């Protein structure tokens, strides 16, 4: 996968015509563009369209033009959504989807104020060599969102590119969109979110020190802090989950390992600094997770919710390491128990239910 990075400075130079023959211009490409938050089944249909048109038209590349920041973080920061896919996770998914070229642009004022005509002419055609545009049915780009499927097709006749419009992808009677996935997550409906994403909803986090109370009551947990504070988490409660951990902390043949997977994603800390090179081997375990304020041990509850996962069969040390959580199903809401004994009785029931959901009973 090739990454073409467009910083704000570089974007200014392209707009002002200062690039000349510099830069990674593509001889010809099929292209789709957008924020692609979630990379759900609708987005994946666009990506398939790019690959198919590249091959059909004999073009050099299939490219995806996206942004390092969600556009609403600049245009309307007060209403900017939490992210379904952080940048790091987005790159990993795009690699799995066999995207050959990713154009990663800073969403900056210079770009947001550009007319759709200037954007297409300077960036997509002039810089990237676009010959075919794969657009979503609801495409809007450029200042005042005037670049629609119809206006882009008309411009294509002038600038020498063709346009293919992908119809909406549906889950039942409902159109799949990033906003509909957010609604499912807010309701704790993980099967619905997974059906629209084409995979379980997931987040990456760093294992940080906790209270160690779980170990004292027989249910040790990993305290997991999301690597990106803008990552959206689902409704609070107890969940059946799958937990992906670095393979080097798991001995071959260890109990509880459901599968071993390969994923080229470097480990980073909460500041984004690299902890280790991209591990090629990860081990997947089943587990149950509580996302909430832990009221049983913290009076009215912690001021900020905490993610704690009990990983079935895992016995290694994960402190300071990265893990991936796949949220499979919401089991119950969080509640305050009268004491540790009552909590343990409920955790035993949660354990049994989580194992049934995961097919481990």
C-alpha cells in the first residue's frame, strides 16, 4: 500500500501552482474520496468500484483520497463526532481491503474553501491523474457542497474523466451510514453495528494499571485506555468481547487462544510514540468486559468511565502493551451491588453468558 501525504503546506503549493512536476503524481487512476469514517459496507462498495474500474479501464492505480482529520472537526468542531475508525486503525483496514494508493490530506481552511471545480482540476486530475471517479450517491464536495454527482459528471466531460455513481448499500430497509452505526453503538446494539460494518466494532487501547480488585475477587481484569480519546465507545454496560493481544506474551498452545492472526500494526503509547515494530503475530481470546463507572467500589462511581476486560484463559502480563477489543454483544447494564460477594455471583452469570455468546460453553 502506497501512502501519499498532503500536508497543509503541500496543499497550499498545489493550489498556488508551485508544485510543477514535483510530487508523486500518478500516470492515471480510478479514485474515490471521502472521510470514510467506519469503512463500513457502503464505503467498501466504493473501494470495490475503484478496483474494478481500474482493471476494466486499464488504469495505473486505484486510489482513495481521504483526510487525516474528520472534516467537521474544522468546519463545526462543537458538533464533530467521535470517530468510528481512528487514523491508525483506518490504515490497517484499508490495507486489508487491498487499497493500493491512499492519499492522506490535512483537512485545512485552504482545502475547505476551494470550489469543487478547482479541487477536482488541481488535485484529482492535475496532481493525481484521475481518469475515473467512483462517487457515492450522496456525494457533496467543495465549498458550499456544490460538487454533486451531477455537477461532477458534467465537469468530467470537460476535464476528461468519467463518473460512476454507487447506489446506497442497505441493511434491510435502512441505508448503511456512519450516523446509523453511531446510533446502533449508542443503543449497545453490537450485532447491528457489525452487520453494517462487515466486522465487529473494535477499538485499540493500552493496558494501564488498575485497582487490582478483579484479581482479589477471582476475576482479574486488564484496564484498557483507548489510544485515541476521540474514539467512540458504545453504551456503558457489560459485554461479551474478543481480545487480541501481542503474540509474544502468549506461549504456543496456551489455554484460551481462539486463533492467531496477522496484523501489521505497530504498538504505540497514549501519546502516539511507537513502542515496538509492527507485530506480525497476535493471539485472540474470548472475554467479558465492563465499560462504566464501577459504582460498587467507587461510591457514586468514577468521574470518567473505565474499560476493564476479563480475558478468558490469559495468564501473561499486558501492562503497557496494546490490545484490540471486538465488542460482540451487550449482556446487561452496569449496576451497583451491595458488596463484593453479590458482584461475584453476578460475574459468574456474566461469564457463563459471555461464553455462550462466543460459542465457548
